[in-house]
């Protein structure tokens, strides 16, 4: 074996891992600090909105139903996803701490990708819930049970823990011997693995597979669901029932639109044409942060059941305070 072959073998068996990566973020954007202030406001409101929704569902027993188990999961993943991303983004750019330790970068990548994936499939589970409620109303309570929803949610969480961990594990098997500058606003998977100086075919193929699982399959399922719902509603003679069903469907469709359309648009633009890095990053930042802010307002806090539950909590709190004053 020649010296070149030996060097190649040694390189293939040794992973060159840098001590740190550098997150380049946004470049040459005037008044970018206002955007970071906006993200800070978004995060505070996201924590308040989703935290309040979690508390209401937890405390009010009438909301301990399969439907609100899904809503609880949505609020939890929204809260965790925003917490995984926004505070670190603010710390990175407001305090100019752009260097990030290698292991911390991979952990950062895992949690952002994981909660984003679970958010996507939570919308699918919501579509499934609406499908059964509208198309099979008499069998709804037999099909959509606490046990079945718990099993579905656990499967989604476990599946994406394994899938995203595998994706991160494959990044960990790459060698980084050239640039260590990540052209994104966080440890984004694509810009990170493209920095490697060895073969990234497996990483690329896994990314395509995950895009299909996280974006294309959920969208296809939700579209098929609403085709079935439209057919079922067109056969319903009762106008009130149609309007009630459309209200819940409209809220869900708005969530689907604000989550999937920016993701799909960015990915299509990246594949079919050139998109400026700043435009891609701002779009990605808004896609990660705006849906968690709007989800509790659009889907839960405007519904009659949740508003009644909030009134019950306020009444309970008022009566308990009144008793304390008397004693």
C-alpha cells in the first residue's frame, strides 16, 4: 500500500471534529437589532400564551379529552421549540457570542429539528381528529380515545427522537477540515453538514427522506383529510352543523398554512432557484417562531370550550379569595 493510500485510510478512519463552529447569521442588514427585539417580544408572548394554555388544560378536568391532549401536545412542543431556538439566537447576536462548541452545536441542532418535526405531525394528528369527528361522528368516542391518542403521540415523539438522533449521529461522523463558518442564524443542519470535507451523500439522502416525512407526507395527508371532510359536509343537510364544523376546520387550516407554506416556499426556492442567504434566514426564523406564537390564539384560546374553562378558573379563584377574606 502506498503512502497516499495509507493517508486516505487514516483520514477515513479519523473524524476531524473542530473545537467550535462560527455562526455567521445575518450580514449587512441595517437595523437588524430591531428584528432581534421583535424575536424577544415573540418569545415572551409565546411563553405566556402557550404556558397559559397548558395551565388551563391541566387544571380544568372538562378539557381532559383526546382533542385537548393533542392541543396540549401542540402547546408543549411550541413552547419547547421556541425555547430551544430564540434565547440562543438572542444570546448569539445581541451579545456577539457567535462561536459555539461543537457538541453544543449538535445538541442545539437536535432540539430545534426535533420539536419542529413534532409540531408538523401534531397538525397531522389534529387533521385526523377533525376527520373522525366530522366523517364518523357516531364512532368518534370509540376511535379517538385517550389511549389511542396517547399511543399516536408517543409513537411520533419516539420516532422523531430516533430519526433526528440518527441525522445528528451522521453529522458527527463527518470531518470538518475546511471552513467552520455556518451560514445560518443557528446550527442549521444543511449549512453545517455541507462544511464537511468528506462524502456527505448519506447525509443528503437522509435530509431528502426527512423532508418527505416532515413536509410532504403531512401536507398530502392533511389535503386528503380535507377532501374527505368536504365530501362529508356537502352531504350534510343541517346548515348549523356545517358552519360549526367549518369553524374548527378553518382554525386548523390557518395553522397548517402558517406552518407549511413558508417551509415549502423556502425549500422550493432553494432547490429551483437562488435565494439570498439573508432572505432564507429571515424566512426560516419567522417560520420557526411565528406559528408557536399564533397557534394557541388561533386554535385554542378562541374556542368556546377553552373560554368557558378560563371563566371557571377565574370564578374558582375569585370564590377561594372571597373565602379567605371572610376567614
